[in-house]
């Protein structure tokens, strides 16, 4: 088996719902990220054989195999192929898996693993229909927010604990942004002349015209007033949040529940991409790899609770790598809900290592652009390993209907 090398990993800044990115289509946003990726490493995009692109809501602008559309919109040669992957929240981590498998097996030498989700423009769940009666006879399927409540109840996680975790996520993300930790992974995005608060370009459906812009709209207005409109800093972390504000939020899914909008991941817009290469391609093209994929792990769990498979997926990835938790320096667990991360830390036995878990924030503070999150956390994990001068890191995310996926990477 050949090495699956990570040459580079980048992402867009993340936009709030109906915020600065909402005037762009998903293929336009992801196309800019792909061009930023090849520009950074000095690569002719014609050398790339395939684009594996994660996208969950594959309908409307995100339909028609957006994985093929993105490199075409980016202006890449027609020879670059593309496909679209849906493993829900783990979609672009599955793209990492696919790209690494193709390179390791010798089928391909240069693959882009990417993801995009424009949640302002293509509503979550708009591609779904009724569930099969036979499935519902077998399982009590509930919305993910209800599953997050079930986990909070079963693992005896209090509302105060969930809110405290959420507040810390914002604090960490703001500190990372203020200190410039995200600068290496962010590709600045050129915004179009379309007002992100009032519609889309040709062929698209924009955010609701009556949407209240709030803070996101104010940020977008500031960007629109500049001569050269470039968006380069995450607008999702909230400086004005506090324990008191979080405590004042009403439960979102269950009356008298513990899960609120404040301790759940944010609906947002974003894209990310990872360049995966064989040793042969890296050598021939003069590419300098930053890391390698070591192993992956999948887990299937009860689809009612649905969100509790991260420990199992991580254990499988660690076992395949021949590693233990003691050898893992940085742990990224997607903050779908605060209860998910707290449950993971307890069950994985790493609850005494909070400084190593999501050290730069996560889905609660940065946002969770569904199809892009796997590639986004890969970029953030890689940069944090290099910042610390450490070797191994792991990233994991829970997945709807009871799955989880994890990957171990090694910084070179």
C-alpha cells in the first residue's frame, strides 16, 4: 500500500446564515476554494485526476453532481473528473477516505477531497422525503436535536454543562482568530455584486427576502461598502455571547429540554478542500507534503440516539493505526451539539484532556456547513499539529441515522 499524502488543506472563511457568503452559489464558493488550493501549492489543476466533493443537500444549485460542476466553474480542464458524496455530516471526511483509498491502492495519484454546503441557499433537509414504514417499525427515528436531548439525558449532562461548553467553544474560536491561527487555512473569497441578503444570481434561489439580517447582515453590509469585497475572516464566532445570554435561550427541540440554539452547531455557509497525493506524484510535481492519512474508522450505532458513535469510530481508527490515545496530541470532534462532545470525552476516556479537544473551537462557534465540515476539520487539525510541533491527531464526527467516521493523520 502506498502513502496517501496531504499536500495542503484549505477552507473558506465561514459565513453566518444569510451572511456574507449567501450571495454565492455553492459551486462558485467551492470553485474559489479549489483555485486557492492549487495556487498555494503551485500546481497546474490539469494534473488532478478527480475531485471527490461532499455535499449533503444535493438539490437545486447543489444538485446535478455538484462535484463535477465545481472544477468546471473553477475553470479547470474538462479532463478533471468529479463526483458528489453524501455521508451526511461526515461527507467530506468520507471524501478524504475515498481519496486516500484511491491513492493508497494505486488507482489514482492526485485527488482533491472537498466539501461545500450553502445552508443559506439550500435548506437542510430539502432533499429528503418520507421514511419507509418498515424502517419506522424497527426504529423510533427522531430529529437530531431530539437525539442530542436523549444523549444529554442518558449521560446525565446538565444544561449548565452544555452551555459552559458552548461558551468555551466561542472563546477558543475567537482567540484562534485573533491570534491568526486560521490564516494559513483560509482562502479569502471574492464576493460578487449580489447582496447576500436579497437574492441569488442567475439560476439560483437565494435566502428568503424577508430574512432579518441581524448581526450577519450588518457584517455583510460592511463588506458590501468596501471597494474590493473580499471575505477572509470567520463571521460565526460571537463576541457578545455570555453565560447569561446562553442561559436565557429557550430549548429548541423538547419542552423543558437542555439543547438550545446556543449549544448546537450553527447553520452556515462554507467550503473546504484537501489535496491528496501519492509519493510518486508529489516527487514528480515538486509538491511538499505536510501530512499523511494514517487510518480511518467507521461505526454504526443505534439510529434513535444516532449521535454517539464517535468513540467507536475513533477506537477503530486508532486500532488500525496501532496507536493509543496517549499518542494523539490533538482531538477534533465535530460540535454537532455540546452533548455529543461531552458524551465522547466521557466514553473515550479523554475527559481530562480538554485543552487538546477542539482547541480552536468547532461547530458551535465556527459553524457546521454539513458537507464541508470533514475537510474543514482536517485543515484545522493539520495546522494545530504543526503549531504545537506534534505528530498525530484524530478527527471524528457523528452522522445522521446512527453512524460516525474518524481519521488519524500524521504531520510530517
